[in-house]
C-alpha cells in the first residue's frame, strides 16, 4: 500500500512539471499549444536513446531534453508569428512532425531498424537518476525526494523568471496583446519565448518519465495536453480562492496533478479498464471546467438591488 501511495505522488510530480509547462501556454499566454503531445515523447525518446546507447549520462539527459523541447517550442512559435499560421494549427503541425522524428530518434544505434516505437532503458545496466524500483529506498536516489526538489526548483525559477522584464512582457502579452504592443512590447518575441519555456518543461517531464518507468514509447504523449489541462484546472478550481500569489498558483498546478493521479488510481482500483483512462480524463476536465459556471449559476446568492431613497 505504501508503494502505491508513493508511486502516485511520484508520477503525479512528473506530470506536474509538464502541467507547469501547460500552465504557461494555457493560462498565461492564452495559446492552445497541441505540440505538447509531441514534445513530451520527444524528451522521453531522446533520454532513452541517449542513455541506452551510452551517449549521455542520465543526469545530463534532463537539461538536454529541456533544450530539445525548447527548440520544438521555438519552431511552433516561429510558424505562428512568422508564417502567420493560427496558433492551434501551428501546434498541430509541429506535433505531427515530431511523431516521425521521435520514431527515428528511438532507432538511433539500431542497425536493423530505421524507426522504433518502443525503447527500454534497463536500471540494471544504467545508473538512472530516478527509477520506480527505488520507490521505498530512503536514499538520495529515492524518486520522491528528487522529484520534490526538482519541482520546487522549477517553481522557484519560473517565479523568478516571470518577475523579470521578459517574463512580465510575456504575462502582459497573454493578458492583452493590444495593450502590450501599445506599451512597446514585442508580442511576437514574447509568444515564442513562452512556447520555448513551456515545451522545454514538457520535454523535461518526458525525460523524467522515461527514466522513472524505464522505457519510452511513441504513444506516451498521446493526450498529454489533456492531462496537463486537467492538472491546471483541478488546481485552479479547488485552490484559486486560497492561492493568490503567483508562486502559489504554480503550486496549485502541481497539487492538481497529484489529485488527478489519485483519482485515476482509485478508479483503476475500482475496476475501470485502462483503455478508458482518456475518456475519464476528458470527463474530469469537462466537469472541472463547468464548476465555476455551476457555482455562479446555482450556488451564488443573487445581489439585491436597493431601491432609490424616497424624497
């Protein structure tokens, strides 16, 4: 039972880092970025290939995964701002291209194949930074300890970044592009920068998951954007009234990811087929998106207007 609980928190924290990336595009930049479904397995494919082939140390694979995801995000941004392709279509284009790229990345080093959909990384042969095998070990390689520290570091760095001039420009662009341009902000640069940071974090989460579960698959990013949205929305709905500071709002996405995985685990324990998880995720997102409307419509007392005083 303890192993199951720890596993929920650990996998929730992995997806929490992805949720922080989704938070940047969805909540701050107001950009529907579907390339997330491609950059998540991109980080996993690169990490698994590099470690299995002996090209990259497991620790070095993480920042390199971030850089690779950042490059993919930059491409999405440039397609949008330079080619004037709509935001949704820009993400779809990059997501589609990354599917083939990821297949080829995982086949690097295999002389018998040009593409590969699955690649295993053995914890016995490689000194992985984190692995589900070390769930209950009270040591520095305990995944929970590493993931808590890494998540805290990511939140601290994002809090610092969005307090800088560039970060403030990014937030202003998402809030009101016309006003941001009137203030002299290059909104195109801000959009590209936001996509760079967002997809970098998503690819970093993919690299972490590849090490944690000991494999990378081409389909592991399918529905990643929905999982990220679920985490963000759950955190906002439950904690928005309490968490008003920006750092706490980032933390709410992390808590939302953990809550999401608690719900998923409980439902699976009750007998739901794993093939129905995407349906469950969609329902969870739909319900939590509707909660603010339901609260305003059915649970908020109407304000009584006072009549004009008599003369």
